[in-house]
C-alpha cells in the first residue's frame, strides 16, 4: 500500500515557552512523529523570536523530518516584506505566510528573497503561502474596505494572483479547497485550517470539515490545534487524526 505522508500541522497556539516545547516534543519526537509539522504563529514569534523557536523546536526534533510552518502573515511594502523573509530563513521554515492582498510585487520580492537567503544559509527554500481573505471578514466587511467582490470570488482572485507571482500555495478554508484546487493546479499547496476529527467539539470553528473530507477535496496540509493540544493524550489524538486523513503508518 502506498504511504501518504502525514499532512497534519499542529497549531501550537501558546506563548508559554515550556508548554510549547513539551507539546512539540510529545507529538514530533521519535522515529515516527505523530504530525507532519508544527505551526508557530505571530503571537509566539513576537513574544519569543528566533531564540524561542530554537528552544521550543530544537534541531534534534526538527531532525525527525517534521515540517515547520512559520505563520507570520507578512503584509507591507515589497522591500520590507523581503526584509522580514530575510530575517527568518535561517530558521529553515518549511512554510511562511504572506498576505496575497499585498500585491504582485510584494509577493515576487518575497519569493526572490526566500530563494536568495535559502542559498546563503544552505537550507531548502521556504515555501511561501498566500493568505487570501481572512475568514473573519464577510461581504460587508470587504465592501467597507472598498472590495465589492463577494468573498469567494476574492479568495479565488487572490489565490490565482499569488500563484502568478510565484507563491507555492495558499491558506484556505475547507469550503474553498475544491475551487482553488481546480483553478491553481495539482501542485499548488493548499494549507487548510478549520478541521475537526469525527465526533470532536467544533469550538469556534463554524464550518469545520473532517480530515478525510478535506483531503479528499484536495487539501495538501491540514492545520489542527485544539483537538490535539487540548486532548488528554496529544500524541494519540494527533495519530488518530492522521489516520483519519489516510496516513496508515503512524
Ligand atoms: O484550534 P484550531 O484547530 O481551531 O486551530 C486552528 C489554527 O488555524 C489556529 O492557529 C487558527 O488561528 C488558524 N486559523 C483558523 N481559521 C482560519 C485561519 C487560521 O482556524 N480561517
């Protein structure tokens, strides 16, 4: 049977350094990590910076092959976003997020800088993912910012722009997977939050999907937070979610 690589990225949504380090060790250490990757976000990075990343997610744990998603959602003029990328490539993130609404030139500058810095530090080039329309914005919110398109059309427009600018993928909600997969092609990374395993609490995710549904629709990676880190046994929870997503060797 062909083995599917583990698509699950655990959102480590805490600013408590030792809690983050413990969770990461629990789910990512060992010869068979329970997750495909770890997501650290803006809050963690603003609080602890690169030293915090190195502490909570040290090289021996990285060496298990677990990915690192640095979810910074950068958005500024091209030169400044390139500077942001320059500052973090040494940490060898697998994925970094930038806002697609920052425009073509901003995205192109980020891609170019990611390539240059990866060569300098001799690390794989981080894959850049575009944030399209935040799911906290509805049609009226977009309208208030001068965007008259409906949110799903705007998501598609920004994802296509991101791909044209050289980005490797996009963040999208489960309900956008099918359209983005169709318009952005088979190799475009679709990183999808809003995932809930069968029978778990939805928390504040209003339109969640199961891991299996999301993967079947064409998701590349799934971001899962609370169902893993709030579980009594986070490692067992992550393994069960990976199995639900079709991974058969966790
Ligand atoms: O705990 P939960 O599984 O809901 O965590 C999902 C992660 O994905 C969190 O880090 C959250 O910020 C992020 N996210 C999301 N929905 C979006 C965008 C990001 O849940 N639309």
